[in-house]
C-alpha cells in the first residue's frame, strides 16, 4: 500500500463529518458536502480534507494520485445487520412465496431458518469460507466496506463455533471488515422443538462460554418473536451474554407486536433490529434507553410484506436510526446498501440525506466504530468509494445501478469496475 495517497478532482466529497456521536433529528439531513473536494491519505488514514485548491498544493513527491474524474466520493457503507455465512440457498422458498405461501407457513413446514441450518451443518468450515468470499465480493462491489455478521445457522455448539471461525477467516482473507455477532438464539433446531428450554440451557451453559473464551464475537443477538424465543428465554440468554462481556443486539417486533422494543430497552441493548410492528410506546422506550433502531426494508420487500418500520416517527422522536440490508439466504438475499437507500426513501419516507447518514456514520456508531469509520474525517480510516454519479442523491434515485467504480479500504483499492479509475 502506498504511504501517501491523494484523492483529487471530486465533484462532491460527501464527508458525513460532524458530531462525535450518532446523528439525530435535523443532523441526519446534513451530509457534509465539499464541492470540488479532495483528500490526503497517509498510511491508510485521512490526513487532510478540503477543496482541491486547498489540498492539491500539499501533495508530496512520490504520492499516488487518484483522479476521481469529477465523480462523487463517499465513505464506505457500514451494513449493521447481515447473516453472511451459510450453506446452500433458499431459492425454492422464494418461488413458494411468489406462489402465495407466507414466511410463517414455510417455517411451520420445516423451511425457513431451519432449512438453512440443515445446509449449514452439512457444510465444512472451508466450504463456508469459500462461499463467504463470494458474498464479500458482492458487498465490496456495492460500496460496503464493513458489515456486522451474525451466526445462527448452526444451532449446535460446534456448528455455531464453525460459523464464527469462518467469519474470523473471512476477516483475515478478504478486504471486508466483519464485526461478529453470536446468534445461537435464532431458532429452535429440529432436535429441540419439544425441548426448548433445554436448548436455551445449551446456549447459556455451553455455547456462550465457548464463544467468549475463544473471543469469537463482540455481540449477542436473539430472535424475540412469537413462535421463537419468548421473553423469559431471551432474558436468560441475554443476561448470560452480558456476564461474558458481550454487548447486545435484538431482533424485535418483526412479525408481531410482542414488546421487542421495550425488551431491548430493558436489557440495555445497543440496537433493536427490524421494528416493523413497533408502535409509539416502543419508540418512546428506545429513546429513553438510547437504543439505536436498525431498520431493514429489504426484508419487508423480499417476503412480500407491506408494513415497513415507522422511520419517520423514529427520526422525529430523536432516535439515531440505522439502515442495513439484513443479507441472508431466506428473507433478504440482497447485499446492496444502494437498494436499501432507495427503499428507505420510497417506502419509509426518509430523505436521501437521512438514509445516507443511517447507512454510514450512524451504522458505524451502532457497531462501536464511529471513531474509526462511517465518515471522511481527519484521523479516520480511509474507507471510501468513488461513485459514477453527478449528484450524491442519484445513489438512491437511479435504483438498481451498481454506482461504485472504485472501492477503497484503509486507502487501498479493494474493488473496481471497468478499470475506470
């Protein structure tokens, strides 16, 4: 990697710079644009930001110069909710849903999460790493440089550890950054369908201690939902996770209004994710406990549902909203934050600036990395993307287009399209 890099000739440098915390309210509508912007990078970190007239005279000899060719430059997307390691696919279920079957009907028939569990158990760690590398390329090509990555398709001690080890290898062997989350409480495996409390005991007494001892996860998550983990079971798992030093995230209020937002607040979770069914009481609870909502519009679209999270009410209440893909083989086989931006604006009435903030700096803070990534500011990692747009709002406006032409992580080129830069 070159020691010194200069990024010049940016039509718009969209910095998302500002307060040293997640953005709320009107702050989410200020993308921090520098017209005719430029950056200096030294050893993978941003050293100077400003206009081209301010920065170009500071370029030193032997500096690598990246000509953005009057395109726009943004921070790399931070995808704060994904399930990127799994065996097989569920294309058959996609066809069933298209024919009218619901997500709940497919799950009751043994499909859904349990179908992927069977395929993931059958896959070796090497096989999971190999397919994971393919998905990592998808993320990078879409302009995402960091993802939160959940386990949850093993549901045995060894298979959950296998998934988390695969994530560790993917972190080392790809240019995508992984933030690992243990999700042993994703579903009840077939062998525990009538012994559900015994499975909870397995998570608490065996899975969590081994995950923590091997330092394989930063967070613990659970699917708190009717037919999945009830309140008592979720509380037991999450309390145990905290005792092992793991921070908490929670699948909440996705399919039913079960009080997931309130439970996330009581637990002191960092995030509550999904929230399609959350009402005013849940929003108030999240605000009082300073829990960040992670909204996943692609999973609503992909299962053919109609009810999206009430993002407008959450932003108006002062919550630091996050936007993510929920990439997974069943309900959201979609790794593109670009499409998530479009859905946020068209289906949840977030302004383009609010959606971009939710997909970058707010997402970074939800992963405990806001001081390092999520915006283009002096001292932060040089994770940035050159997009083939005339205006940054075109990222969401021209939907379904692969806008990135060059993706950089720590100042190093990690994905490129058409050799255009």
